[in-house]
C-alpha cells in the first residue's frame, strides 16, 4: 500500500501535532511545578519576615522598657541634689550668721534670670535641630505626623523669643554668665534652626 502525497502530509502533520501536544503538556507541568516552588518560597519568606518582625518588636519593647527604667529609676546622684543646691552659694549668695543662705539681691536674681534664659535658648535650638531629622521626606507627610511638625515650629519660635529677651537684657550679665558658652553655641547654630516650611524650602533648593 503506497502513500499518496496528501496521506504523507497528513501523517507528518499528525506526528507534529502529537509532538507539540507533548511539548505543551511538558511546558504546562514545568510552569505548574515552578509556580508551586515559587509559592513555597514566598510562604517561607513570609514566615521568616513574620519571625523577624516579631523578634524586632520584642527587642524594641525590651529596649524601650530598659530606657524607661533608666530614666525613671532613682539614681545614686539624686541623693546629692540637695548638696549641689546648697553649693550654689558659691555663685555669690552669702550666708547669714545663723548658717542660712541670705535672700538673693535684685542683681543676683537678674543674673539668674539671664542664665536661665540662655539655657532655655540653647535647648530650644538643640531641640529644633534634632527634631528636623524626624520630619517626613515631603511636607505633605507632616499631615500624618502633626506633633513633630508642631514641635519644630514651636522650638523655632521659642528660640527667637528667648534670643530677643536675652538681647534686651543687660549684656554685662550675658557676658559674665557661667553658661555664656551655651549662648555662643546657640547663636552659631542659628543658620540651622528652621521652621517646617523653611526646612522643606531649604531641602528643595539643595535638590
């Protein structure tokens, strides 16, 4: 029995179809097992991420507890606070004959006022600079973190108010203050002290 050209063509086509079907089945199985493997890997990664997150949460909570204890726990030096306060007589207060410190004079009170203003100005400046690092990447993100933004603006306003009060004070007392170095530091940082809008405007100009 001889094959005609048409019969040969049909035979070849049938064989090719069978081969392609086998290849299609093989590819389907390959993709199926590959997807299963990827699913297992994804599940394992998810489990590892959950374990890592749980570990970090426990570690963060432990560190927070330790920090809280360190802040709130009584310190050995706390017992000496009263002694340190009594030593404040060396700043100029004189003892009376009965051993009690004399009432401070108006001059001394004014010096204390200037010293306190300088210290407050220093910490307002320091707070502003440190809090800037906690601001979000864009100004739009401050809507979700209003507290930090408000503290940045408030510390800038406090700095300027305290600076004006100090400059309106007796400059001799400023220069003679035992915390004059804090005043100098604060003035040196003034270029870095910004409101929220000034911070993002400066950031945009640098980009």
